[in-house]
C-alpha cells in the first residue's frame, strides 16, 4: 500500500501528466481523416458510374446485335421476283414476300417508327428500342455503290441502325445482305 501512495504522490509532484492526445490533436486527426474519406468516396463513385455505363452500353449493343442477326436472316429470305408480294421499300420500311416451308408465300414488313424497330410477319414483333436512325439502301448490282429503288431487280439490301446510349454516344451498325431467293 505504501508503494501505491508513493506513486500517487510522485504523479502529483510531476504535475499530473497522463498519456493521451490533446483536443486539438483529436480534431486535427478527424479533419484529415474526413478529407481522405471524401476523396476516396469520389473515386468509388467514379468507378461505379463507369461500371454502370459500360454495362448499359454492352447490354444495348447485344440487343442491337440480336436485332441485326434477325434482320439479316429475314432479308436473306426475300423473294424479290414475287408477284404476290412484290418487294416495296423506302428508307425506313421494307415490305417483301418470303416462302414458308410448305411453299406458300407470306408477306413480311420491317419498319422503323422512332425510337422502335419492328418486324411483322402477320403479327407485329418488337425488335429494338433506342433506335435514333434506321435506313435501307437497295442495290441492283453488287459492283456499284449507288443505291436504287427497291424492285424485282434488287440484289443487295443494306441497312444502317444507329442507336444512342444514355450518355448521348451514337453507335451505327451497317450490314449488307444478299437474298438467297433471287
């Protein structure tokens, strides 16, 4: 007990100095940590926004590729010399005839009504949304780059799809398709 009393007396003589931080040191530490945390949060937000943007762009381009593949498949089946459903097209719409497996001819239409692209084979099918521009170009000669009017002489059909993402970036997909049913 005598040892404890001596330690207490010794502490009182030294001015009661105890280990620890002063209030100013604590406040300064909190300010520095707040600045570091704020800067770190901006970095995390930027990375997250970049990820979301990249994911949305990839999803949009996959949908556009699926629509492009469907259009290619349908345009390969165009029966350009059909008398029942003659090919009739403009810049944004194409009506044409194709054969079913049973050998009967059916009418099909591909149309663009901003911002959607549709395919109709008796029932209206939605192909793609977010389309900002869609265009058909018709060619009678594979060697020429000059477009023509859609007719029984059409040999190649080119289509251009432009889609725009949420950031305003436009992407254009262009395909040329030759019909198998010439």
